[in-house]
C-alpha cells in the first residue's frame, strides 16, 4: 500500500464521527417508538382508568392532548393496535 492510497482513505475518516452524530439524531426523529412514547403514556393512563368495555371504546376514539387536533392526529385506538404489548386489551 503506497502513501497515496493511505491519504485517499484518510480523507474520508472525518465522515465516521459525523455519521456517529447524525445517525442517532436521525433515528430519534424517525423511530416511531420514540415519537409515540408520550402518547402511549397518556393513553395508558386513560385505559388504566377504564372500567367497562364502553369506557375502552370511548378511549379508543380519543386523541391524546399531546398530538394536537390535526386531522392526521393519532387516536388511542390506533396506538393500541400499533403497540399491543404497550397498551392493555380490555
């Protein structure tokens, strides 16, 4: 291996720390479990207080306060189906 080959490889070594910083940031904003964690916690509290199937059905249609009121906001029912291991089935 000549010194020319080594210098070409060294030019790209600065990309490793940059990737080490950018990849976790990208993962945080794209990983649904991280983004949905506050919503799951809020819905879990509602489901914990539910006593009947009617209460659960009402909670399924609720939009958690933290999502805003946009048309595309997730309901607790959608979150319960997406994360069955996180939210109880009643």
